[in-house]
């Protein structure tokens, strides 16, 4: 995978986490957003992106917004797999 493709995936992860910070705090909508984010994380980063599904455990949708899970999954994926 080229550097440009990895960079675009990483930017998409950051954009998702920023959006999750602002819009994901709305009760009900935040849970749907977390589920969609889990599938997006799996599509972007594979198994490390599945960490996004852990945000569903926060039923208040308030605390999970402060953890940039998708970005952390991207960093973890880049560290473990590199630019394969």
C-alpha cells in the first residue's frame, strides 16, 4: 500500500474521531455512530479497527467521545504491520 493511501486512511480516521467527539455525544445517535464506526474501522484497518466496537459499551455516549479509538487503531495497525 502506498504512502498516499495510508495517509488518506489515517486522515479519514482522524476526521471520524473528531466527528465522534462532537456528534457522537448525542444519546441514541452516538450508539448508531459507534456501530457504523466499528464497521468503518474494520474496513480501514482490519482487526485493530474492531476496537471501535468497544465504544458501544458506553451506554451514556459521553465518555467514549474523548478516546480517539479509530486513530489509535490506525496507529496500532501502522506500527504492527507497517506499510505492507
